C-alpha cells in the first residue's frame, strides 16, 4: 500500500474498517427509517393495493 512499515499499514487499515462500520450503520439507519412508513401503508392496503376482495 506504500506505507513505510507493516505497522503503519495496519493502523490505517483499522481506521478504515472503523469508518466503514460507521457508514454502514448510518445507511442501515436510513433504510430502517424509510421502511417504517411503508410497512404500515402496505398492511392497510393489503396485497392487491386496497382492492375489495
């Protein structure tokens, strides 16, 4: 990776993994927030989108 020592490479690799986890958690939170409203809407409409059946 171009670092002067293996130790330096490991430090940067660890920092990168921590940052990746923060990004993944933030994206997961956005998805969960976005799905909250849609679950209730789907339940009330039923499978056919509200058609009488």
